[in-house]
């Protein structure tokens, strides 16, 4: 309660009086699947329960669509109260243009510098000594989600790596199963490819590739192996892959029609909504069990400057709510992600979240999100190339690898 007293005092000072004001805070986000809706409802319900101010929900399917709608609103002079983004370079121009609410006073009052971890999660929001956004979770996008009944039916053990999955795929296929379920949207394909990069190259070489644009690595035999592995997975996917969204692809695994999906830990929310239990119905597996890692993407919320002091006071209250210990625990359990602070009650955490947190303890296992280094344009070029490579079995691996190297060489 002490934290909310601090926020209330800040809001009162901001309003300039002790009168009670009620404000609506419109929040744009892209959480539309069953598990995602359950998670975002935590934010909405907990904020509304504080009284007076209200969460106004604007859900827009797909991240790129939600971000585009947000930017149109902001540039048109009608910004929402808050909007979901991914950490990285997506909002540089908003900071430069002075369009975001400075959250630094709130962050200093609540000690965000001390509670948000690891540093790679705080850094995209904490820029030049100021806090411009609220990190709400740690998402690792590189997990194998496996159907335990599917592997039992095929008579093989769960895979210990992507290469092991490829080796066991024929047995799954012989059992009438889809060995590898892959959604056909370009971001899904690029995310799976990115996970395989880490598993094949290791964290250090992967960072040199994507952060430093190292051309020796981009043209190396080791990077060729990444393309080869991805093409092998394509052989064991199903005809329904093109254009399929991620949660419909997850459904193939949770209904035991498919063996494995490579997807972020948000998939765990879908298993939870369906009543599935880790270790019984499904398994969450590192892409390389011998050298496990967690990528550190996630979701952040930006708060836009408003003309109405009551709305800005409510924005501060919402920002504080999102990062509070109770809400961090409830939200991340529902979402499938990990909390950005380690002082929360994780008694509700399941085995998958506990595994992720255990891997996260060792800094050597922590992978910085490529979004911290790559612009939207560069990421878009990569997504287009990987989607084309997946769709066109006749594209020579050498040609795809050369084009990938060229994208990095000209990246801004």
C-alpha cells in the first residue's frame, strides 16, 4: 500500500488539488488470443479495482497493426493513454519528438533501477537517465513446445535440441503426426530461424552476427548449417502452414496432432487456458538442452502526453500498477512470461516458468533481443527473406545466405 500512497501523492501534486477526478485510460495492445486476453485482463481488472479511473481496451490483432494504429493516432494529434510496444528501437522517434510522458519521477520514487532485471530488460526503457516506458515481462521466444502424447505415440523420447527433433521427425511422421508445426506469418518464421541461429552458433557468435554485422560469420559454414536445419524442418511441416497464426499452430500441439512448435513462452498461456499441464500433457524444452538460453524480449508500455491532467495522473497510476509485485505475479503467470522483478510471489509459477527463471539466473545464458540493435526496416527485410526461403523450396541455400549477409552489411 505504501507504493500506491506514493503514486497517489504524485497524482495529487500533478492535479494541483485534493479533488477526486475520474479518467479513462485508453490502452492499445495486440493481445487477442485466449491466453493473451486472460493476461491483459489482469492489468485491466487490477487497475479498475483501484477505483475511479477506468481502463478502456483497444485490442488490435497483430503487433505491426497495433503499432501502426498507435502511430497514426499520435501523429494525428489523438494519442491513446498507453500503447504496447516491443523493447528496442521502435519508439526512438517518439522520444525525440517529446511525445511521451516522462516516467522518471515515478520510477525514482518506486526504485525501478533496483527492481527491474536483468539490465537488458531495463535498458530499452531507461535511456540517458530517464524512464520512457514500463517493461512488464521477460519473454523468451526460443522454446520448443512439445506434445508428450505425440512423442509417446511415435515411440521416441522428447527432443533435446532442434537437430535431435529433425532426427526423430520421421518416427513422428510414420505415426501419422505432424512432426513440426510452423505458423506461416513472417515474424513467426523469423523468430524460429533466430532461435536456431543461437542454438547453432552460440550466443557470442550470434551477437557478433546481429549486433556487429560480422560478415565472416554471415558467410561461414556454421551459418549455412542454420539454413540447412531450417529447410529440414520445412520437410516435416504440414500443408496448412502458410499464413497460419501462431495460436492456431500452438493448438496443433496442445491437441496432440503435432510434435513440436518453436514459439515464444507466450504459447504457455494457450496451454493454460486449455487446462493442459506441463510435464503431463506438454513439455517446454530449450532449443539446446546442453546449452540452454533465454532470449530477453518482452513487452513494454508507452504512455503518451495528454492535455488533461486527470488522464496523466491516471497514467501514472496505471504504470505503477503494471510493475507492482502482485500484478507482476498474476500477469506473468497468465501470460506465460517471466516477471521483470524477482521479489514477487511465484507460488503460482508452473514448471515451465520455473525452468525459464532457473536458466535466467546465469548471466551467461541471457540473450539480448535483436530488437535492441536492428531497426524496423532491417528486421522487416530479414522477415521477408526468411519467409521467402521457407515458401520456396527451390531457393538455393547459398543465395539465401548471401542475401542475409547483404542485409546485415547495409543495416542502419
